[in-house]
């Protein structure tokens, strides 16, 4: 397991929703609706941006009010980082589009 995967699997780390061209709640909602979001871990050298395919059953949008840009989303999805299959778990505040997240290595 790479040092990066190991580090991001230990405890929670600061994350932000990585959105282009505009960093808005509406842009995040569109990505969630498509089932694919970019989450950036900001406490690594230069930041680590990961493309996450969302697990619709594990992702929780019940605390989110997209129209008023309040509440939070609980995003869960899978990806491969440094040849290791991982699950990304991130809680993102809609007001700031930042939050906390971590990785969980997935056993095959």
C-alpha cells in the first residue's frame, strides 16, 4: 500500500468539493446527480484530487438543502488510487463546500 493511501486511510482529513469552472452548490448537485464527483484532500503536498464514482445507496443527501445552500452531504464512492481499490467517504458542508473525509482500503 502506498504512503498516500495509508495516510489518507488514517483519521479524517480536510477535503473540498473540486468543481470547475464554477465552485457552486448547483455544480456539486449536478455532479452528484451524474453519480461522479471530484473530492480534493487539501492536506497533502499540492492537494490530492480524486474522481469518485458514487455509491447511491451509501451516499446520504437527506441533510442537504441545495436550494438554500445549507446542510451537508455524505458522499461515499469507490476508486483506485496507486493500484489500491479504496472507498472514499466525505462529509461536505454546502455553505463552504469543504469538510472532512478519509479513504478505506477495500479487500478484494
